[in-house]
C-alpha cells in the first residue's frame, strides 16, 4: 500500500508593485508546506541537521514530485496577498527515499541496529 498522508495547509503569495498576487506562487507555497509536514513526520519531530538544510531545501523545491493530488479548499485575498487553504496528499515513500539518500534520515538498516548516523 502507498504511504500517503493528507495534510491541510495554507499557502500565501504577495502581489508586487501594486499588482494583485498570482495564484500559482500561493499554490507552490502550500505544496511546500505540505511536504515540510511530511518531512517533520518522517523525522519524528527531530530537527533537520544544520548541514542538511540545503538538501531539504532542494527536496522542497520539487515538492510536486511527492504530491499525487491536491485540492484548493478555500481562497481569500487580503490586500495584495492571496491566501489558499489546500488539502494535499503527500506520498511519503519517495519522500523518505530522497531524505535517506540525502543523508537527512538514517537508513532503516542503521535505525534497526540502533546506530545513530
């Protein structure tokens, strides 16, 4: 079975130079926030090590890879800011694989032996 979790997140984007905000950056922001929640869950509350922050940023940059489906629940505007409330499904399996490959998560073998990387 696929390890898919659903998160409800918000995403925002601001308009520049008096133009109204675009929807797409707010959507991207929401999807990144959902993948961040998936990462937090996989890390079990542990903090991302400082030296791995760039790796995590790279993973968040391709957030859509881990998202089979999302649905915008609500859209509001406040001044030049668009706020989206989005229900996002995140596939934790490829996310876990990429975090492990990046050295952010210890591989399962190590964890089973109680070895801390």
